[in-house]
């Protein structure tokens, strides 16, 4: 598992959103920042994102910031090169939300489901992760000092041994699942036919027999249906003939003569009265049209009553309006004269202000030029200040590098002047001597063993030659002699090992110091180059500043500034110079340039004050002029409005006179002249005469309208009499005749077309004579039709009797052919023409077809079960064999010795690899023994890991963590990330250098190692720096650029406030 990116918000000191922090392509990372800035919170965010927990409690929601209602963590990590994204939201009052998105964009939702999925992906639980992958501050020794049970559990999780238990459980689950499937298969087999093939043959035989009987019944039922249909048709004809004759007699009308004669008498009387009313209406209508024509002529001339009334009102109001208009025009003329005088005075004041404004523009231009010069000088001073500050920083960095170089050189000199004692050759000589003595003793002991029991003349077991006559068996060696020889060899080997270790340690330290000294010399040269590069920009800025501040000798001044700065910089580059002299030198170099810029700025300020005073006075005068101008404009606007109002008043009077009718306007003068009082009196008299004439015509028009309305009422009364005495009686008679004719036509349709009598339709309706003729024709047609219907009924009843006899014959034949079926179908007293016989045959045929269909379904079901039955028996046999195999696998994995043996093998490999790393970290002093004890390689003393110092504990834990990364990569899942929190502070300088060198060696491009520390060597060693800072708004984290990282290396980390 390798971290790819991290984004979170609302976590402890991070109230806002932090990230995304991209770890792609990063291997050795330093998480740096002041104490309390929030570095450890980044590790808590990773833990909470993966496991939903934090380092001190199971509830990660306690990491939520105090003022934040929610805490969000979005973490992307890679497993075997495939990326997974976990998103968790911890609410203050609601349950936690969790979602895991896989490489295929499929989601897993829910806290428990996400936790289980991540545990399965990474392959280790939370405790193992916190003991071996993400090691919090002050807890580096948890895995090292864990008890046997806890350490065994962690190692099993890391080595993947727990997968064996999971495999055994999978085998048990598979066997249980197969057992359930076998039970289901057996239940399915019980549901099938015992012999599906025999069942199919039997069903086919029953199907064929039922279909044959049903087909014969269908044929007989068709013959019976045909006879029954013919008999029913004959019976229907007889019934319809009798019904049609009865309906015809019911609708026959015999007294139609009386109705037609009464209608004819009423029609004659009503026609006489209508002719009289029409003559009176014609006379009244002609008089009304004459009066209306006279009124229309007056209206066309514009002399309607409403128009005349409006004209009288206008003529009565015009004298008052003319008097008011004359008074207002006189006042308006006086106002215009006063406005012209005031506007001439305002024009003279505006010309004076324009002259003052031009003088202010000249002063304003001078102030702008001075401000631009002062701003340019200020910018140049700032660039000069930055150049001086850069030189001071470069001098400080050079002093630090020189001090570090001197310290390293002193250490190397001391180490070269005090080499270890030259005991290596002596130890090797002593080992060879002890080994020779041991070999000689063993040869003598072997000779005694081979020669014991031999006598002279026996064959030698070595050269096969006969032994001489004076042969004597060799004497046995003393057991103490052999033990002393072995002890001497062991002591010599221990002495040689100690000498070699001491020689290796000394050589390693010398090589490290020489490499560090070479690196520091390179850094000293780089710092010197940066210091030299700071002088040319300083000279250019000083020369430009002298020109901007009007210095009489710009080149000389710039040279003096450069020489003074160079002397100060190289004085500060001396390691003996105190650090507080830097700020004093900065102020001394910039004193005079600042004074020159200040003097230039003061001149600009004085000019600006003068300009402000002039602009204030000018603004006051212009404001006064503007106010007076606006007042004059308002007066002019009011005068224009008044003039417009007077024009509108005049036009209003003229418009009122224009609205008068033409005959009335003839008494007034032509517009735009206004009328006199005499003109108005003549027009008023003409209006009164036209009003009197109009009233006379209106009275005559009303009298004629009243007369026409009375004649219309008389005509309506005659219409009502016509409706009651003529229209309604004749309509009722015609309706009865139509019903009589409909019944006659319906009855005639029952008679054959050649024997059917004809009925002529009437040529019209609403006439009494026509209606009487039609009734007489309908009477004759009815008499002939009743005779034909009686004859038709007699023939139909004879045909019905013959068909009933035929049906009885067919029923007897059915009873003879199917006695058992007929007994159930033909009951005693069954009517041959009734539906019971056919319904019974139809039901019996349907029953036989249902039986055939059921037999067919049984056959198909049996046939479909044959392949299923065969496959099911095969599957049951295969499932029983698989169940036995899975039970065998589970039984083999039950023995606990195999997982324990596998754990022991991998633990020894871990300790071997960790011991190599611990030797490198401790300078060859320490290593691991069995059970995670510590061995002093110099004295071979073995002790518990709990007796280690803080620095030694960190070295041992770091060695185990690095070894675990390698060992875990050899197990089922690759673990490619390691996080260390503030452990390097327990190491001295040499141990720190060794640790950093091991980290650089062990961390490859495919792994991620993140180190939280505040030590400068850590910052110099890591490849990338994640800078953490905190202010009143909270904590923030970001990746430093290459330039910011170099600045971080130069500056004091504890005093660093702005890495940019």
C-alpha cells in the first residue's frame, strides 16, 4: 500500500480545507514545521481515512475541530499499482458516512463495509498498521517491546500467515455450501418423476384417446346445431308475425277525419286577422322612417342633442377662461426679462473660474512629476535594500558553511590522529595458532580412535599397509586438552571479530567525515559564488538611485556603496562575527540612500499640500457657481414650463371652440383669433334654436315606436293561436301516422318481397289535406298487410313441427352410440329445441379436450424432466466428491504447527535483515538476537530491548520498520509506505548521519518514507519537503519548491516564519 494523495478539512487545527497533497512520484519526504504547527495531524488524517480511528481512541470523530460541524477526509492509495479512493465524513450529530471507490469506479458504502474492504486490501489491521507502518511520536518501541502474544499477532498479520486461517475457513464454508446444495439437489430430485420416460408414454396414450372422442362429439354437435337453428328460425318467424299484427292494430288511427277538418277552419280565420295587422304596420313604419331621416340629417350636421348640450356648456365657460389667460401672459413677460439679466452675470463668473483652473492644472502636473520621481526612487531603494539583504543572507550562509566545514575538519583530523590499535594482524596470527593446535589435537584423537584394537600385522585403515611389528596403539587425548583448544579458538575468533569491527567502524567514520567535508567545501564555494554575485546588482541599483536623487557624482557614489557593502559582507562571512551584527550592517549600508529618498519625498509632500489648498478654494468657488447656475436653470425651466402652460391654455380654448358644430362655429371668427363677447352671444342663440327643433322630432319618434310595439303584440297573439289551433293538432296527428306507418313497414318486412303490398310516402307535411290523403292510403295498406301476416304465421308453425321431429331422431342416434355419455347428457323430458342438449355436448367435448391438454402437459413435463434428471444425478455425484475434497483441505490446515512454523521462518528472516540494518544504523555496535533481544557485537552480550536508550530504541525500531517493508513486499500484499514521527531528535550527530544514510540507501523510487522532524540534517537529506505552518486562522500544509527548500536549508528552522 502506497499513499497517493490526501485532502481533509475540519481536523484539529485545520478548520479549512487542506490539500490535495499529492505524493505521486515522491519517495523520501520530510514533513517539517514548528512545534505545534500540526504535523502529526497529517498522520492522524491518514489513519482516520484508512481505519476510521485515531491514535488515542477508536472514535476518529474526536479529531474534529471545535468550530467545525463536520470533518472530511479524502484519501487515495495504491495497492499493487491500482488506485483506491476512500472518502469519510464525520458529522457532529449524524452518523459517519464512508465510501470506497475502486479502480473500476464501483462504490462500497457504509462504515463497516469500507473498513472490511480496506483491511482486506492492505492485509493488516489497525494495531499492526500503527506498530509497523505509521509510528506516532514517542511510540517507536511498541513492536520492539511488545509481549510475545502481541508480537506474534502483529507478525502473523504482516507475514500473511493469517491467510492460512482464512483459507481453512473458506474450505469449511465451501464444504458447508456444497452440503446445502446437495440437500437442495436431493429435494429437487424428490420433486421429479421417478421414471419420466414411462410417464411421458402413458400421458401420450390418454391424450390421443380423449382427442378422438371429442372430435366425434363435435361433429354430432354441429348437425344438432344446424337443425336447432332452422327450428328456431321457423319459431321466430311465427312469433314475429303475431307480434307485428298486434302492434299494427295497436297503432291504427280511425278518427283522423275530425282532426283535419278543425284545423282547416282555424287556418282561414287566422289568415284574415293577420292581413289587417300587416296594413296598419306598413303605415306606421313609413311615418317613423320620415322622422328618423330628419333626425339623421341633424346628427350628420353635428347637431345631435348631446353635441348641442356640450356646445352650450363650452360657450358659457369661454369668457372666464379668456380673462385668466390674458393676466398670466402679462406676468410671464416680466419674468423672462429678469432671467436674461441673471444669466449674463453667471457667464462672467464662469470665465473667471476657467482661468483659475488652468493655473491649478500647471501645479497639478508639477506634483505628478515629483510623485513619479519619488516613487521610482522608492522602488530603486527597495531593490537596493533587497540586494543588500540578499548579500547579508549570503554572507550568513557562507559563515554557517565555513563553521560546519571547520567542525567536520576538526573531527576528521582528530579521528585520523587517533587510529584504533593495530591488533588485527595479531588477532589473525593468534587465531591461526589456536586453530593449528585444535587441528593437531583432533588428529591425535582421530588416530587413537582408528588405531584402537589394532595389533602388529593388521592392515592400516589409512594406507592399507600391514602395521610394523613394533606397532603400539596411540594414546587417547585428554578431554580437557580438546576443550581448552576449542575454547582458545573461540576466544581467538571473538578477538578477531572485535578487531575487524573496530577497524570497520573507524574506516566507516573516516569515509563519512571525508564525504561530508567534501560536500561542505562544495557548499562553501557555492555560498562564496552567491556572495560575489550579489555585488553587481547592488552597484547598478546605487548608480540608478544617485541619478534619481540628483547626486552630483553618481558613479563615485555607486562605487563607494559597492566597496562598503563588499567589506561588510566579507566581514559577516567570518564565522567569528556575531549574528546580531547582520542587522546593524544592513542599517549602516542603507542609511544615506534612505535619507536622499526621504528628502525627495518631503519636497513632493510640500507641493501636494499647496495643490490641495488651491484645489479646495477652486472647488468652493465652482460649487457656488454650480449652485447659482442650477438655480438659474431651474428658474429658466420654470419660465419655459409657464410659457408652455400658457400655450396649452390658449390651445385648450381654441380646441374647445373647434369642437363646436359647424353651423355654430359660423357665428365665431377664424382661428387662431379669439372670439369677442358679441361673437359668443350669437353662437349661444343659435345653439338654443337647434335644441328646440331637436326636442319636437324626438317626441314624434317616440309616438310612432309605441304604435309599432302594440301592433307587434297583436301579431304575437295570433301566432300563439296558430300554434294551439293548427300546428300542434296537425303535428300530433302526423306523429301518430308516422308510428302507424313504421309498424306497417316493420310488419311488411316479414312478408316475402313478391307478396309484400306497397305503401306510398306523403309528398309533404304541415298541410291538413295532404295529411288526410296519407291517412286514407295507410288504412288501405294495413287491411291488406294483416291478411298476409296471418297466412305467414300458419306456414311457420308447420315447419317448426317438422324440425322438432328430426332433432328427436338425432338424439336417439347419440344415445345408441355413447350410452354412458348420453345418460349424463339427455335427461327425460328434454326439449329437442332447447339449448340444454347442445350445451351438454359442448361441455363434454370441452372436458375431453381439457383432459387431452392435461395429458399433453404431463407428457411435456415428463419429457422436460429427463435431461434435468440426468444432469441433477451427475451434479449430486460431483458435489459429493468436491465436498469430500474441501473437508480434506480443512482438516490438513487445522494443525497449528504449520502456521507457527511459517511464522518462525519469516521471523528469523526479519531479524537477519533487521540486524544488518541495525549494524549500519549503530555503527556496527548492535544487532538482533532471537526473540528480538539486542546483542552487543563488541562484547557479545545479550540484553532485553527494554534496556535500550531512547536513541538506541529509535535505531532498533527504524531497522525493524525498514526490514518489515522489505519482508511485507515478499508476502501477499506490498507495503510501500512508512511514516516516522519525531524520532530523530534522540540521536547524536554521528548516529543521525548514519540513520539518514541508511534511509537514502533503503528507500527506492517504489516506496514512500515520510519523516516528521525539525532537524536541519533531515531537511537537507529528504527529496521533498511538506511545510506545515500555523497562524490565528489555523494550520496549513504545502509542498515547497526547490528555491524554498534551499532557503529552508540556509535559514534557522526554528526562527523560520515565511519559507517563501
